[in-house]
């Protein structure tokens, strides 16, 4: 098919690669404009733009698609279909209507659960046992369109948002290729009214750990916010990001180190930190981290 691809972050890159690998003609790639990044704050292209340019594809990055000129330029591509995954701009009706077969969205949840911006984070933060990917026909509402294809997967007991992100990205790449192959055979299924939830953007205030919560909830908070923005706590006046955790037996005052192996008491139960990061350093597994920072039993974590 002749495809317009619309995506921006790393999550979208395997999808673009899969479409190219399956032999589809990419008429153009739409991505968010380059943004200032790094210490020098120089404009950096999005992961999708960088990969598309490496593949020799035309890249467009309009600030908005609301103008008649941009809409006409999009329609002039005469695409069979647009594939949209984590693009980051609202698509006006004129854009949705332009491709002959409409616009298909790859959404990383089992709709109607977790419509919106942060479905992977929210699935882990809420303790969902499973999530998945839906291929959805886009309409004007936020992730409200009928679903053409869906597939579920189990969320691991110690899985982080980063690890789940990669698995869902690969799943989405595989499913969109299947959906395009079978597009004439797939029956759109309207989303039910029951079970609708919204995955709000992650607020940085959520990253401050509350050791008074039960261990299971502390573990979910650490794993759900890893690698970004990263749950954090204070250890001896230093802010430490906690990027991996598991629930373990243990009792003590909330925030108390119960041994020298980074087991921390919670409001009920305890967690062992499995991955952590000091300011200005890279993330490390717990054994490596503790060789550089001693946290003996009795140390109290928390505070600002």
C-alpha cells in the first residue's frame, strides 16, 4: 500500500521499519519538529525523523495540521492509508478523511482501558495483570475508534515500563503489518462503553516515593516510572532514582533499610531495589550500585 507514516518517539521506530520491510511504499513520514536537547540545547530530530532520513524517506514536521495548506499537502500524497503511532498532534477531520482507507492508530493498551497519553505507565502503576496492543480506526474522539485487531500480553511481576514499552512496540509493528495484509477481511469492533479509563500524562510529582505505602504499591510506582521520569528518594541528603524493585518479606519503619542489600521497609512489607541511579551517573544493577554507595541497615530513606 501507499502509506503515510506518522510517529515521533522511539516506540514508533520499529513500526516504521516493519512497514518498510513488508514492502509498503512510504509516501512521507510525519514527525514532531526537532526539539532542543542535551547540554547544548541544540535542536535534535525525533527518533522517527532520524530513522526515516537514514532510510531515505521524506520527512515532514509541521507544527500544526489545522491549516488548509498543510491539509492540502497531506491530501496531495494520495495515500491508501495513514499509520499513526505516538505522533503527538491531534489530527483534524480533513486529515482523517484524506487517505482512501482512513487512518489506523497503534495504541498500547487493551481499549477501552487506558485511552490517552501514558497507557504503558498506567498499566503498571495500577497493577494490571495484562495489557496489549490495539489497531484502531481513527475518528475525532480520543482513542475512541473501532478496533480492527487486538492482542494481549501478560505483565511480568518485576517488569518496568521500559521493558514493557519495548515488547509492546515490537507487538505493534507485527500487528500493523498483519492488519494491512488483512484489511479487507477485518471487521471493525466498536469499543464498549463499560471499562473506559484514561491514561493521564505522568506528573513529576508522582515520582516522589512515599515509603508509607504498601510494598506492592511502592514496587509498582518504581517499576511504572522506570526509566522515565524515575521514582526517587533521598539517601543521606542525596537524591537517588530507583529504577527496579521486587516485593520481599520484611518489616520495619517505612523507609528503613533492613539490611545492606537495599531492602527497604514500606507501610506494609518491604521491597528490594534491583536497579538505581545516582545524580550524574548511569543506571546500575543493585550489586554495582552498592559497591559505590553503602546503605547499611538502619539507614532511613525519604524526605526532600
